[in-house]
C-alpha cells in the first residue's frame, strides 16, 4: 500500500518511501503497425505488444528491478484504447495491458498509469489522441505539411513542407515540440480545454443516440475520460497499481496568448527574446498559422537555437510559405474554426486575411479556469470505477511544461483533488536540445542567461528541482512530488555509449562516453539533493542505434539491444547487459526510512553512500 502524509510517500507501516522508477516505454507512443505507408490506417492499427510481448516481460521486469527501480510509469495513449472510432474500445489491447501489469506484480513493481500525449497526436507530430478527433473538428491531416500546420516524421521528406524544401529531407532532432506552437495542435488543445468559451458555436452530434448536440469541448473531454475509465475498470484487482495521471504534458493551446499577431507570448509575459516560446525552424505566429491553414501565403520567421533568437529575439531569416492552394480544413467543414468565431476574416476586396480580435484568447488562467475543472471530473470518474480495498487511487498531476508556460500553477486543495501528487517533469534543457553535456557551461532556461562553472550549474539545477518540490508543498496542500520524467539524451554529439566489458574475474562498466555518464550522474545528484522520488525517461525494449526510441528520433532509453556486449545467459551479470551509462543510475539508496529523511545520496566518484 502506498499513501501520502506531510509531503511524503508512506507505506502501510508509516515509513517514508523514496520511489525510484522508470517510464515504460518510449515506443509505446506508437502502434506496432506504424509505418509511413499505413499512417492513415488508424482504425485497424494495434498497440498490442507495446512495450513488449508477454513472452519477453519477465526478462525486462527482472532487469528493471535489478536497477533498483520499484515503480513504473506505464505509458498508454488514448489512441491505443479508442482508435477505431468514438466509443469503440480495443479490448484486445486492454487485456494485453492487464496481462503485462500482472507480470510486473510478480516482480513487486508498483505501477502508475500515464495517459500519454505529445503535441496531441501522431498526425500532429507526436502521439496521444485518435485520428478521429482531428477529423471531428474538420481537419484534413494530409494537407498539414503544405500549410505548416504540423511537422511529422512520417510525412517529412516527401517534399511537401517549406521547411524540407529549404533544408533537406532529414528530420531535425528535437523539432517535434514546436508543434505545440502550430495550428493543428494549438487548435485541438484550445477546443479540448476551452471550446465552450472560445468556440461556443462549435456544436457536434452527441454519440448517445439522443440526437442532441454538445460543444466540442464536452465531446472531446468526455471521450478522453471515458476511455481511461474503461482501461482502469478492467485493471481492478491489480493491487500493484497505485495511481493514474491526468494527462502527460498538457498544452494550453492558444489560451492566454496576449496577441496572436505577435507570437505565443502569454498575458503578463513578454513575446520575443526571453519569452517561453519555443522557436526552432519555421515559426508562424498564431494568426499566421490560421491564415496558412486557409491557404494564404505568409512571410514566416525561420529560427535556430542561437544568438539571433535567444539574445536578439529575431529569426535567422524570413521565408515565404505558400500552401499552393491547399487548406488544413477538409472540404466538408466550414473552414477555419477561428474565422467562424470572428477572430479574423478575409477582406472581400483584396482576398487578404484581416485580424479582428488579436486579444481574443488573452487573460485566461489556464490552471484554475481550464485544467482544474477537468482534473476534478477526471479524478472523480477514475475513483468511481476503481474498486481496490487496500490502495487509494493516487492522482498524478501535470500541467504544461514549465519551460513553455507562464500560467501560474493553480492552488489545488486536498478537498478539490484528494490524493493528488505533483508529477511535474524536469530535464536539463540545454543538454536535451543540444545533445551535449558541458560541466563548465550551461544556460538558465528560466531567464536565458549563461551560467559558468559546474558548481553554479549544479546549484541552478538543484534549485530548479527544489522549486518544483515547493509547488507540491505550497500549492497542493503538502502533496508529495514525484518527477514524472527526467533523463538524458544518449545520442550525444561525438560520443559513444557506455557498455559492459568482460574482464577475467568480473564485469564492469567501461565509461566510453564521459558525457553520458557525467550527464546522468548530474541528473541523479540533483534529484538526490532534493530527496525527490522520480521515474526516469525511459526504458525502450526495442531501442536501436538506427531508430533510437522508435519515436521522432529521440534517444533517451537507458537500455539498448544494440549496446549489448554478448554475455551468456548463465552469467550472473547478464541481466545488466545492454544498459547505457548504468553506473550513474544503478546506485544504492534507502527505499524505506523510519523518521524524517535528511540525506539519501550517493557519490559516484568516491563510491560513498550516505
């Protein structure tokens, strides 16, 4: 049993529990059938065998436990459950998930379910929602590349988008998050969270045979909640399940954007140098995105992650983006939702777009006005179907990534959201985006100022994690904090990966990549200095050097088949074969503590634990 008390996780004996775990897994974001040729065949797809086949489960769970991990953040997606159509659930997949989690229970591994999404869906450059959600609002996903409405690995390289016509057909590393700031993703999240406010005209047929219409916000939220409830209800009886998340890294879309003609800068924040907009490659303003979606050519800024953007707040160049007659909206729809809402219009004399309401989405508190009402309804529904007699269902709370949002973290009382856990994510953003760890130099992602010297870098990152922990204490009625995601990129520039190497008497970790080892040890040290629980991102069973984590070119898996050194299965160290930079995260720690924890950390260089 796992519960909470005074900002800590505690077990049935009242001991404080330090939870250390792993996300499982990176390739669970996409179906086993995903290819560029069947990308639109969403109804017949399957996520069975994500993260791995049942026949392989014992080996992977044994390896995970051998690393000292006792908790898994188990990745599921809305699409995996409800891909065939509204209200049609994939019970073969649900049965598979139950079987996998039953196997995890045999290894005494606790589970919290993570309803995962990144930039809404596979068709908007990420994962999460089913294709029919985009079709329901009138999008034609096949035209997204022409309109720069989304950038997707599956379609990149076919010569459609302005970006690839200018820069080649190699999908850029870490460009997928820019989809949060493009038409398709921003529109879907705005409708999901605040359709009733910003698109009150957008009513759709309900699915209950009543013939009535409901707003698109209610429609999308109800289907999302019901899909997760369907999964959770079928997992009743599994006592190793301790909780469920609300949604991975939700986006506010256009909500609280101060002026859609100037960028995604939010009300009360700057838009430009020093703001929290992510600009990499072509970065249309929200209004430009709407215009492109209706086929209007636009002059768009093209950004790199360098001096021009972060110091001067300017693009490297300006590029004319011409959709060549294509529109992001299908022919059966009424076109741009925001045009229908009166945000902009087409001048009948010039046929050019005219912005009417630049501040249409401004001055809305996303956390309080949008997220909290949803989270309460979600949590109430999950608890209504969860029948455990011994384990209270914990609710793992995530809001938009702190790097991209200036929306204040809302006050979440224990009466509003009982059993809530602060599951905010943290990454060393500079290392993540540059794929390079430098112990002597970094940048403070909060104020964009350079930081020199390792002591100052360590202090900065320890402080950032401490601030996240304080959110649980101060904003969530002393709720515990578990960093839901943290980790490092293993495809660091000009480096190779740490492997196991056999000697005459034992097996040791050869540090062939000092960058990877140092980066992971740095992350672990920062977590330990804050006495934080966490789940590393990630363990991908089918990781390869060629395809990484099998999603958008990411390469953060702590395990890789391609990095095994070929130990025999009879070797007692076989279980560690394939781990990468493992000396940094396979380390001693106190899992259970009677009393108040003061310190719980390991000095990798000296081999000392205290």
